[in-house]
């Protein structure tokens, strides 16, 4: 499948038509908004604006979430219109995070290395209590507070067929994690959480986790695998045939304290 075809499907299925089980979806004339219960972070998942209506649309969302006293993020993609959308978001006071590369793999083009049996000690986690192994790894890679994993991913685990979570172990200790979402009525499966503790890198664990999820994608009959990749993940996934289809930057808004 051509890159531009994948991107068009991505906009359709992963931004406009996607459903998130723990958020309310609002389909507005020029954007798609997902609202998480307070105090969770809500998302502007898709927008299609122009030079004339962009500023008004941004202000409307700021006003809406200010009334809710709730933070939100606007996912702005490099191909979104107008071409200066990101500059406009910044002018309205939204703060940008580091951009990520959206990498995609047509599963029919998966290399043989990702189709071989995984020999590392990788297990699929199926119970909420097992998420402690994920929480013991992810902060050590990225820093910050990941206590939300237990509640959010634990809830998603209870939805049949929605989420697979994996952990890799050395000497019975979790050292690498990753998970994958399988979206209903979509050709896409979505990679998240790829993390390996620094002392255990260059041992093939990231590749093992990637292979587990590629093989799960094939077994489930999904056609395209995507990841919002950090620079480290981007280089590894590119090596295994993922193509960059676009770039995304999240712009965050926090309610101003009086």
C-alpha cells in the first residue's frame, strides 16, 4: 500500500472514525473531540480548518474546556490545515510537546525477522494485578508518574480483544514492556509503551516485543500497524520496514488558576 493511501486511511479510521471506550466522542463541524471524565486529559483528535475559521475554532475549544475546568490536548499533524495551525495554537497559549513520527507498517511487508518465534522470556499480561510489572519499568525509562496505568490499562484489559500487554523478563525481573490496541471496525492496530530499562538494552528485547505484537496483528487479521515513535523507536521501527507517514505534535492546555 502506498504511503499516501495509508495516511488517508489513518486520517479516516484513526482520527475521524475511531472510538475510545473511556471518552465521550463529539463530532463537530470542523473537528473531532474526545472528552474524558474530569480531571482526565481530553483530546482534539482531528481537525480540518482553514485560514478563516482556525482561530475561532481554537478559542471555542479553550472556552469549552475552561468552563469544564478540564485540561485538553490538541493533536496537530504536519499535514493538517491551515498550514500554520501549530503557530496559531501556540499564539492561543497552548504548549507544545516534543513531536513524534507516525510510523506505519503494511503488515504484508513485515520482514521475516519479526515473524520468527520469539525466544526471549516475553509474557502477555492478562490481569490488572500484573500491570505492576509495567509500572516498575516505564518510569525508569521515561521518568514521571505512571500510576494511571493500573486504572486505565486495567480497564481496557477487561474489554475483550481490545488490548494486549507484554513484558519481557530477565532473571524473573520485568525489564521491557509494550502494548498494542486493536481498534474496532478498523484496519489499524496501534503500538504503545515500548520501553526497555537502560541496563538491558541492545539485547534484542525491543525487537522481541515488536515481533510479539506484529505476530498478534497478523493473527487478529489487522492490516496496518502504527506507532507514534520517539527518536529511538523511530530508528528501530524504520529498520524493520515501518515508513513515516506524518508527524504529530500535541499542544496542551491547562485551566488557568484564578
